[in-house]
C-alpha cells in the first residue's frame, strides 16, 4: 500500500468535508431557499408585477396613513425604518411577508432579526389583508420611483 498516497487522500477527504460543512453552515437556519430570499409568511410563490398602477398606489397611501404611519415615514426613520427605498432593497414577496407576518419574520428570518436589533420599536401585525398589502407594496414601489414627495 502506498501510505503517503492514502494519507493524502484522507487529508483531501477531510478538507472536502470541511468545505462542504462550511458551505452549508450559513444555511442551517431551517429556511427554504425561497424563504431565505423572499421571507416567511403567506406569500410562498413569486408574484408577477404589472405596470405601475398609481390608483392602486394611492389606495396604498391611504392604508399607509391609517395602519403604518404611527411607526413609519417614507423619508425619516421614526419607530420603524424609513420606507422610501425598501422596494429597491428587498423582493416584493419579502415586503408582503413582512407586512403580513412581522412576528413570524422576526421569529425565523435573519434579516428581520437584524432589523429588530437595530430598531427599538417592534412591528406587530395590524390585521392587514393580502389585498391591502398589495396596495401598500404598490405605494412603496411608486415611492421608490420618486412619487409621493
Ligand atoms: C408599532 C410600530 C409599527 C407599525 C404599526 C408598522 N411597523 Fe413596519 N416596522 C416597524 C419596526 C420597528 C420595524 C423593524 C423591526 C421590527 O420588525 O420590529 C419594521 C419593519 C418594517 C419593514 C421591513 C423593512 C426592511 O428594511 O425590510 C417593512 C416593509 C415594514 N415595516 C412595513 C410596514 C407597513 C407597510 C406597515 C403598515 C401596514 C407597518 N410596517 C406597520 C414598526 C412598525
């Protein structure tokens, strides 16, 4: 038997195992690939966005002004983060899941857990329906394109 060769193979196997373990390490959060990107909640499939719909966005603005404005503004951080550019930084599905399931997001998702550490406030569900969440998303989308100044 060629001992140096065997040792070399053992060493390579060990290195390979370490590489595989470390590659998996960042993903041992119990989330599916979808959830890691798009958040945890009722939205479990990617959605198709159509053309920006300003009427829908305006309905979203009204909902924002009743359900969200206590903690959020577009251009200033108050209790919660400012939301002008959130549409550019997250996926639509992530935003919808955050609105519809803030408690579950903070329980399971590392991004939400980081936000919870960064902000003193605590977002709780205010009973937003999926329809309302889609209108809020349109509002945030329009805001990210410079509307609602
Ligand atoms: C009681 C205060 C409060 C209310 C009401 C509230 N939020 Fe929040 N929101 C927060 C806080 C604080 C965070 C960050 C930490 C956390 O989730 O607790 C947050 C985080 C978010 C995020 C994630 C931002 C990012 O960078 O990914 C979104 C999106 C969001 N809120 C949208 C909304 C919308 C839309 C509403 C209205 C339906 C709303 N929030 C109502 C306090 C609130």
